[in-house]
């Protein structure tokens, strides 16, 4: 990677942003996004309080989770699409060659287009900011981790913009690059749990363990502890949990859960805590230790639940690192495809 010309990148970012807001349609789009976010958020309030009969406090404690879910949902659709037509769209309009003829490097051009698309996609967080602040104040998580969850969401959207930019440089048709980008984002969203599920049967191993149980005496009506040694099958998901790491829902959920102080009688709190607990349980794997009679008499949160929840809040940075690496690799692909002179062009790709 050559040195980046900051002034050139700043000019390119300005051109990209102005290209998207040069008409009044962006105001209408922002208004529609805010209206859609309001309908989804306030609709969940109505369903929770008026229909389900739950309290406002229960809904407000999950407001941050709901709003982040809405932002992610809209980001999956909008953020990658903003960059998926950035390069091949300019080629189609015969404007890309004019920029490439300027004294800038391919990295300057790729980075400028990426930042321009990313800044435009951050409007999704901007229109939802009132609800995000409302949710951060009323959430179980701390303000620090609520802000961190917003930053991580923005970083994920930036990586997805880079994926769109790469496909825009690899294909000649904007429709094709948009479809490939959406397919890749869906692969990260749905493909990771599907891959984890497909490999689940392959993690099975048999272990001989001692299991505790109750032995009821009909004559005295007393229950006594009984220890049985038997062979059981366990799924060692600690070997394959990393397949779930790049899932954006699990990444953001784990960030939110990292700032929650869980009560002693619950392994998770809220919707984000549920998803974070599932990932933590997969990372913890099975407990193949032999049980004792104390496992039947320990009150409160069971030792197994505590063990499964020990990785809550400890996996998000791994998934974020994988996502950022994918984004950086995508940016490198786009920069390589923007080099001039072009040594080889794909079929149907025009120079100017």
C-alpha cells in the first residue's frame, strides 16, 4: 500500500457525499427512514404494553436492543448497496476515467469512495439516534457499552461498504455487484449459524462420566442421591464456535451484554443477552466432568449455567476483527482493480 494523500481522499469523499445529497431526495429518504424506525420502535412498544400486557419498564430495558436491531436490518439492505455501484456505476457513466487521470493513487480513489459511502450509510444511525439515546439511558447495559455498541455497528457497516466496493470493481454491471454484495452480507448473517449447525454432528464424542440423580424410597418417601457411571455423548462446540464469530447480530449482542451486570439467578438479561448467551454456550462447550451430589442441592443459578455464561461479553472483538479483516481485504481488491494503467480488464468492462 502506497502513501495515502489525505487531501485527495478528502476531496473524493466530498465528491461522493455531494453526489448523494445534491438533490432533495436525500431529505425525503432520511424522513422515510426515521418514519420507518419510529413505526418499528413504537410499534414494539404498543405490542409489548397494550397487547402483551407487559410493563413499560420491561420494554424500555430492551429498547436499545430493538433499535440496534432496526439499524442493523436497515444497514444490511442500504449500507452495502451504497458502495456496490460506486465504481462500475461511474464506469457506466464515463466519469471514472476522469478521476483516474488525476494525480492520485488507486488507494486514494478506493479509500475516498469507501469513506464517502460509509459516511452516507451512517445516516441510518443518525436518524435512529434519538431512539438509541433513549435506549442507552433506559437499558440494563452501561452507557459506555451502549456507545461502544453504536461504534461497533458503524464499523460493521463500514466493512460491508468495503465488500460492496470490491464487488463493484470486479463486475461490470451495477445490478450484479449489488446482488453479490447482498448475498455476501446474508452469508455472514445466515451462513455462519448454518455452517455451525452443519458441523454440529461432527463434534460428537463419547465420554464416560458419573451422573447424579435422585433415588426415591417408596417406603420412607425420602429421596437419596444416587451416582451412576455411564457413557454419554457430548458435542464439543468449543472447536467450531468461531463459525459464529462474524455474525453481526451476535457481535452487537455481545457488546451490549458486556456492560450488563447479570443477577445471580439468571444466565442472561434481555434479548441481546439471550443471543450472547447462546454464543457463549457454544464457545464453552460441554461439561464432561463427573457430577457429585452437591449438583442436586446447590440453590440459585446452576453451576452449568454459570459455566455456559462465562464468555458473555468476551467474543465480540473476535467477530469484529474478522469483519474488519474482510473489509480491509475487500478494500485491497478494489484498490488493485482501480490501478492505472489497467493490465487486464474483465469482459464488458469499459475504460472510460
